[in-house]
């Protein structure tokens, strides 16, 4: 394990760049990973939603983790890996595979989706996974994708489970559950903001960091945003939050990560803007808007 606290600062969920022949562009992925850490990111997220893991074959997922693990080992950076599904047994098997990489500091595991278990079922699911996982778990709470909302009390119960390090909070709002969770967070656990547009207010409420797709394009400003809130410089933090908001909105104008990939390609940082079906490439208007807001950041 690396000696950096896993849930602190800005973690960037990497895109998975594809070459013209459809294969993973490994060299581009490695360059992206190094560049983001050079810009001050505390760590990387491999196989998050932004990395299109649902469309990757098992061998391709291994390639992505191998590349990210190598870079994070060299830079002594944190590495979270997306793992798990709505099936507890399959999720446990996926987590067990992470023992292959000592560089992995945590697993980003979604609340079970589609089946919509009860809150007690969610608790039982994560307790079972945490009991056998080789790495700490980060609960990925994103109810607009999973179909399962959790209140503040249930979230606090989750982060008290041994082996759970915290929550990536992506509820699409700064809601009552977020306020309750951050207002009474058990010691040793942390919250990562997971919605780019709401990163600043969640950091203001006490989130330890954030996992932000937009940071693929502007890592240094997001690092500045988190540092400003951490140091108590509310004036500077608010200024960064307002400046970054238009970019975050533009990035999600079409399904993630289509706009991000198109911008990275336009910048010459990845060989193609390609995504895999059922996603379609971002339209030119969305890409133009994102580039405009990115340029405005300087």
C-alpha cells in the first residue's frame, strides 16, 4: 500500500482512450495519468464510469489497472479502482482480484443498482463485501443511476462498517442526506464529492476531496479549489468554484465521457475521441462550448 490517505484531495477518474483500431491506447493512457498527477491530483480512479468499464473486456480492464498501478507506484499516489455490481457474490470476486495490485488503495463500489434492495439489504451487501475485501471500500452513492436513495442515517451506518473508508457522494444536489452525513461523520471516514457541479459546496461542507471527471481537462484549478476550501480561504474557493462551474456543466451536456474525450482529442492528448456503443461521440456544439470554457480558465 502507498502511504497517502486514499480519500483526500482531487482524484481523477481516467477516460479509457482508444486507438483507431479500437484497442486501448496504452501510451496515451499513461501520459494522461502522469500529467494529472504532475498537475497536483492526489490520485487516480481506474475503471470509474468515466472509463467506460461496462464496455471493456476483462483483459482490457486488467490493462487499464496495470497502467494506472504502475504510474501510481512511481508517483506514490492513491489509486481507487471501480469494482462491483448489483450482485454480491460477483462483487466479492471482483474485489478479490484487486489483491494482485498492492498499489490499489481502495475500491469504488456502487450501491446495488436496478434490483433496488432495501436500506438493510444495502448494508448487508457492503458488510459482506468489506469482510473479505483486500482493500478498503468507498461506497459509490449515485441514486440517479442506481435507483436507490439512501438517507443520512443509512449512510452513517454504512461508513461505520469496518473496512469502509468513506463515500463518493453523487446525488445530483446538495441535499439533506449530504448535510446530515457531513455534519456527523464518524472519525476515520471521509466523503468525496462526486458531482462536478456540486464539488465546491460539498467541499465547503467538509468533504475531504472529490472524484471529478472534469478534472481530466483542468486538474490544476480543481486542485486549487480543494486546497482553498481545506485552508479556509473561502473567498478564493468561491472564486474557483464559480469559475469551474461552466466547464463542469459543459462536460456533462452529453453523456459522460463523450465530451471529455472529444476535447482531449482536440487537444492532441488522445489518438481518437472514440467511445463504445451504446454511447455515441459528442456533437460539435458541445465540444466547442467545453473548449470555450476551458480556454476561459487560462
